[in-house]
C-alpha cells in the first residue's frame, strides 16, 4: 500500500516521499483499517521537522488523524469487526491507504458523520473542549476572544464557544478569513493586529473573560492588555513561530491566569475525564450542535500540498486527504 514516509527530519517537506509498504498481519490486539480520510494538523508539520514534543522513530508514515473502515482484526479483538466504520488517532500512520493501530485507539464514527468530517474534527474539537470546558470553565454570557480563528483549532473554539453560550470575538489575519468568520457566526470579527482597544470597547472596558491563543508571539503580548480581571488566557500553541514570555507582575497586577493546554496529555493524565471529553465531542457532532468546516479536500498524492497549505495559512478550517 502507498504511504507518505519521513526518513529524514528537515525544514519543509522536500524530504518526504511516497513509498510502497507491506503491512504485517495484525497483532493480537491490533486492527487494520482502510483509510478513507485523514486530516492535516500542525503537529504533523512539526513532527517532520523534529520540533514536536513527541518524536517518532525514523522512518515513519506521516499523519495522525484518520477515519476509515476495518478490514482485519487481531485474535484478541472482539469489540470491532471487518466493515465497522471507525475514527483513529495517533502520532503517525494516517497519510496512507491503510494503517494498523491498537484496537484501543479506535472508536465508532458518530452517527451521521461522513469520513471526511469524522477525520477532521477530533483534534480540533478536543483541543477546544479541554481548553474552554476543562481548563477555563467558560460560562454562558462570558466573552471569549479566539485568535487564529479561521484555522481548524481556532474555528472549533469559535463553534464550541457559541454552543457554550459565550459572546465570541474572533480574530484573523486577512479580510477573506474575517468575511468567512462573520458568515460562520462569530459575534464580532477583528484583525489579528491592533485588536486590544476594540476588545475593550466591545466589553465596556472590562476585557475578554477567556482568551484562546494558538498563535503566540505578538498576539499573546497584545492579549495581556485586553483580558478581564479574573480572566483566563489559554496558551494553546505558537503558530506564529515565537514562543512569548511574560513578567509575572502582569498577571499579578491584572489578576488573570495563564493556562497551558495539552488536550491529549490531559486525557492521558486523567483517563476517565479523557473518555468523558471524547464522548462529549462525539455527542455534539452526532446531535449536529457543532459544525466542523472542511476547507480543502485533496487526494493522497497531494498530501504534501495539503501540508504546505496549512503551513502557509491558506486553509479555512481543516484540510482533508482522501486516499
């Protein structure tokens, strides 16, 4: 079967190549799936450069998030059988025609979801859920400021914030992205530069109660100037490329908290809560309360193009690869 393989870490994607790989028979606790859709996330980009906290052993098949159909199961697997439609996640293995994973890494596709939607929503919405519900405990009526709001992780926070009853202020870097966010349903849409005074005006001088920041850099710095007393500033990622720092007298004087978010690690540290988180986002999808947006669909042969589109911020929502 065909797969996109990383054999050498490098800046950019020129070292990635498609290879024909033969998978062994599934181990006793493993399942083989035919991949119908896989989505691209920033960790996929960072991993091929060796910049992500998880560093898989070389060589590895690129891609972490996928959905497909079970085609074989190991001798100990009783929960799944060939023909079942499943979602799988893991650090690697998704940008391929088939993959083999532990049965414990798979779950049924929520009712009503197609393969592309199933492949595209877990990472983004799990990050948003852990951020807004578990960490920030966002309340109805509070103001939520979402940065990088037109990307997959940001858009999930806009969507979930709406479901949770918050007033959502979204920022984005281009007018095309801002127009999309207005249509998507954000209450207010601002430029990602020079937003602090408008945020204060919209909140009658109080500032945003919760700020969701997957961007970092200058955006983080400016966010500390428009956060409410007792606010929660969520450090989700650093897509700007600069990891910001803060003098502790600023949150002391202004009375706000800076909270780190690692959604996957949260589930590993608190397994029961992790299962609850997954069940919650699956339920929201099956009830059509959340609306994942797929901005591009590409064949497996263009997986590197999909990665470049994400790296260059050319995707509204998520990019999905369909083998």
